[in-house]
C-alpha cells in the first residue's frame, strides 16, 4: 500500500511542477514599524472572481508564500494579535508571475484596518525571467485574421514573425500548424516551446503547436525569451498559454465571423466571374458555477465550455499537360518538342524495315501529319474522356488550366 501512496504522491508532485509554468505565486514579508519580523501572522488570499481563499502563516523571518495560483485578481489580508489588520486589494496576477506584497503592521486593535497602497515595481527582484504577457483584453479586442492567438506573439519585443515558413513542416505536416513563422530572440523558427495550462503542447516532430484554443477561451499567454527557471527548459523561447476558468458570475458569447465573395467586389485584374470564397468561423463560450438540483457550485465548483468550428471553401487554380487540338487530330507539324529547332519525326509504323527481328528504319508521315484514316476508332473514342486544352497555342506544357474547389 505504501508503494502506491508514493507513486500517487510523485504523480501529484509532477503535475504541480507542470502547472507551475502557468500558475502564479504571491510572496512577501510581515514586519512591524521597526522592521522587526512578525511570526505567526495569518495571511489570507482570496480570488475575487471565485471567492476561493488560501491561508498561510508567516515564519520566524516574517516571510510567507502562496504558490500555484491561477491568473486573476486577488485580495490579500494580514492579521496578527495586537496589530491592526492590513489589506491589499485588486492585485492582478498574470501567467507565470511572482508578485511581492509586504505588510508593515501598526499597533492597534484587530478590528482596525489599514490598506496597503499598490505600487508598480520598477524592477522584478523575485526571478530573472524575461518575457511579455499578452492579456485577455488585447487578445479579444484587437483584430486578428483567422482568430489565431499566436498572431499576437509579434506584439512582444525581440520577435520576428513575417518570414516564410521554414524547414520540412509545410511539406510533411501542412495546414495551419506548419505556417507559424515565429522567430524569438533571433533563433530559428523551430526553437519555440508551447505549453497550454502547464501541459506540453509542442509537436515533437517540428516544434509547432499541437492544440490551438479559441481566443474566447484564452485567458492570457506569456512569451518568455530567456533566463527562466529550469521548470521550462527545452527551447530558446517559451509560449505559455492559460485558458479561462469558471467564476461565480455567468459569462458567455456566441460568435459567427462570415466572409463571402457575394459581399466582395471583383479583383481589379479580374475580367470574369469572381472566384468563389466562403469562410464561416463560428462557436460559443460559456463559463460559470456548476448548478445542479440541490447543489450550487458558487464559491466551490466551476466550469468552462468552448467550441469553435471553421468551414472554409476556396477556389485554387490547377494546371495540367494535355494534347492540343492539332495533336488530337494527328497534326504534329508544329511540334517543337524535339532537340534544337527540328521537330520530332512521326514515323509510319506500317513502313518499318527489319533485319531479321530488328527494326532498322521507317518512313515519316509527310509533314508530321497522321492521316485521319490511320487513327484507330478506339483511340478517337478514348479522346472523348480527356479534357481539351484551355490555353491556345501548340505548347503541351501547362496547356490545361482549371479551378479546384477546396474546403
């Protein structure tokens, strides 16, 4: 039995180390007005969206730490007997952040409260990680073609994202995942690592992403460019995304993004009909407390659901090599496919001369034109199943152009 307990404990520890990549942490100290450490102070941290709380006590050095916090807004309270209560409201904790909140307690009744003013730190002294957080407001409100959140990576400094796709991913993998041209800190495009809610999200073959969440389900993501802790590793840059979680309030959206050639003007060089183009990107997002008969999940249990679908119909132009009209009628007089400027001869098979079983010569058709009477009726019938050339001229190469409808 003890062996199973150890295995489960190791599994939990491993999962916590994974989630640490997207979780945040709040740490600090509790001292009195003379900067002496206060031991045993109770620090309570509350998520304002879910009302879920965590409590810790300061140690003999006055230090306290609350790890594994989901990104969000938090209220922090500190209480100790003989001192006024201290509070810090509205602390915004972002993905992968380590925030510091120090309390200086004043002598007084516990019923009295002092509020700690929020100040933006000029320098992050908690860790050496360098990165940029792209928060939910920018993800949802900024325009992005295709609703792919990775298009916002270029908002981070030291990122290049306008080059052509590199490597073999486009040929062997194809699709959207093979066309993420992201170069961070001057490294190759395939030197990025992706995580989603702390879980590995990197394709092991080409270092592209595996799962791309809808921007409506995404809380925020962080692009880290170096000097990060060992829990990340594996690549020069880290792109760590975290999804939304349910809260005590209901939040939802239904969306449909439509693009249709019926609503577009013709291209300025297009003299014919417009190429068919239809794109529908649709879905929903819903989050809130779990509500069941005789059970309310407020302050306890939450859910988030998201679906996004894509229907994309486009027209692509394809080319092929087919016989010209002259070739179909046996006229090869203008065939320039031979060597140099001399046309390749069309020899009459009925005029072949033999030396034993070996053919040693034949007579060409006059003018390289096969008489109509010599073309077999079966060959004429088979030609009905082959498309005729759509490009005028006598060149066989790329003589047939046609539109392909892709979805």
